[in-house]
């Protein structure tokens, strides 16, 4: 029997999706050259694709690049096993809208909002603090880097107390893409800048923020202090040990996916204990504010229960990455999303019409076109990711304006799910029993 290493990527694509890729795409992924953790990722991705009725002809060069270049540098194994503090401004704007639409009246004391596993620099917690000036926001993470180095272009790297390089995050543009192409060289580059700048700091033992600059590069010690405001406080703590006043809202995005389902359940329970009686916990995964999947758990008289599972329609577009992003086997939210997406893809005549409309819009916006081999080909080889994201946002607005969101929701309703469009504009369903780590009737959770 062939081992996974002996099989080509294209063999696996054929095994899972029933057809081979065009040679150029297939050859762009060398399974044996991927680190083992990225090989495991590939298997999970193909299994999810199959489960969600994904057609091999939805495969495209952007997805191939993500798999071969981005994934190996995004997973914890690429960062010495550490969960990377990846975060981005406005990543959770839609969820902030969701929370504000719940209209929780403020009483004498400000409501508490916890951004659990807020990442670093904590830009999403800062966004939320600006959006809710009357609330008290806590950004919680088990680690905040001691030093942050921004290069002259705005790409940054985090260093620990001893000046050991931990992580870098590049901007979504072409120079950023180049940094990810050679992570080792990028690490050396940031180490060199650090060595140049560190001697310029005056107080390396202090707790206040201090910034030094040279040649346009900037090193900041205790950068976390720069984000503190009257309504934003940071707490360095593991979820398991966190002690805070009862929270109306806990947002735990892009954290639980790093943990096995059983551990997630424990973490959800721990977070649930920090909730106020009528509080909510939002937990899930998303990309740059796009391709979101999340569950909303509510604390009621009988304990914590999942009141909705929601996802954005762009998860079922042709150029999608996040529905395939899992770190552990049996990711419950990714599986639930795959099942819902599969139901939508199986619907005739919806799917062929929707799929053709996406093709048309991708071509109209000069992103890519479907050629005679049946696959999408990019019109420009080097479209900067930030430019693509702007066009992508327009495209999905158009798709929604044309009524596809409501039609997709109606398909799920007909399939037996209680379905609605939630106030973030995402498709929401009432989760079926046991589809999420915490089930509706989970006895342990009853008060
Ligand atoms: C990928 S970042 C996500 C950041 C942010 N929530 C976002 O969505 O942009 C995950 C963060 O979770 C933190 N984290 C992981 N496990 C944690 C735990 N048990 N307690 C507190 N923080 C944790 C990591 O340190 C990391 O900064």
C-alpha cells in the first residue's frame, strides 16, 4: 500500500474529490516537501472539502499558494509549538455590530466585554473598546510579547523578555508576501534590526512603554501599555486561571481551534463561568474579517447552551480558505460548517446558478476567469492581497444584494434547520444536539 508520502497531492485530490487537477496546479504542491503538520492539515482539508460537496473545479491558484506557502508558516509548529498571536484590525467588526444590536441596556455599572485570547498587538480589543465607549473591555491573553519591532514598512515581529524572536506578522501586500516566502531570512532580518535598536532603549527593566527608532524601524518595549485606555484593560492570564467580574460578552475568536475538542469543551466551560447570568460567549474562527464560523453560547437559568451557529456566505465561495483551516482532528465547527455548506451545494438549481454568478463576478472584477479546462485561472499573477480583499468585499456585497444570502438560508430551512440571518448579516442555525462541544442538554452545565 502506498504511504501518504509516496502519494502525490494530486492522487489525494483525486481520491477525495474524484478528479485530478490541471498539471500546473497539481505540481505547485509537493506533499513530501511539506512539513508533517502541513501534510496532516492537507488531509483534513480534503476530507472537509469532500464533506461539504466541494468540487475539484473550485480549486484555484490562490488556494494552492495558501496551502503550500501560507499554511506551513501559520500553524503553531512553525513557531516552536506556540499559538501565534495573529490578529488584525477590524477583524471582528461584524461581531461588534452583532453585540451592539443586542441592545443590552447599560445600568449603573458598565457592562463587561472580555476579548479572550486577544492576540498581540491587541488591535481587536482596541477596536471593541472604541466601539463600546460605555463598556469596560478586558483584553486577556496568556502571553503578551515584551518587545515589538515594526520595520519601516509596518511589518512587525514580537520578541520575548530575553530578546528571543517569537513571531512575525507581515502586512497583506506584496512585500509582506515576500517575507512569508522565506521565514528564516525574515527572522534573521528582524533579529538584525532588534540588535541595532535594543541598545538604544533607556530602561529595559521598566514596565512603562518605551520606543526607540533607527532607519525608520521602531522597537517598542512594553507595547501593551500603549493600548490601555479608560475602558480597556489588559490581563495576562490563561483562561483557566482568569478572575474577572461577570461579563455580558466574552469573545473567544481564533483560539479554541488550536485545542482538541475535549479541551475546548473544558475551556468553554471555564469561559462560561465568567459570564453574567444573561451573558453570551461567541467562539469561532474567521479570516481577515471574512469567512467566519462561530457559535454563540448563552447563559440562561439552566446553564450555558449553544443558541446559534453562524457562518458568512463567503465560506462557500470559490476562493475560500477559512472553511478548511483546522489545527486539530474533528474540529466540530469546521465539520458543522462543511455539513451546512454541503446542503447548500447539493441544492439544484441554486448551486449551479450561484456558482456561475460567482464566476461572472470574479471575471468582471478581473480576479480570475474559468477557462476551457473547467478551472479558474488568475488574470493577474501578482495582485496584492490587500487589493484583492477590497474587491472581494465588493463582490460579496453584490452577491448578498442579489438575494443569494436569503436563498441559501432558505435551503437550510427547507432541510430542517431553524435558520435566520443574524444581526451580523451571517446565516445562523439552531445547532442540532451534539454538533458543538457543548450540547443543549449537557448535564454538567446545568446550574
Ligand atoms: C490566533 S490568536 C487570536 C487573536 C484574536 N482573538 C483574533 O481573533 O484576532 C490566539 C491567541 O490566543 C491566546 N491563547 C491561546 N490559548 C490561551 C489560553 N488558554 N488562555 C489565554 N490565551 C490563550 C494565544 O496566546 C494567542 O495570542
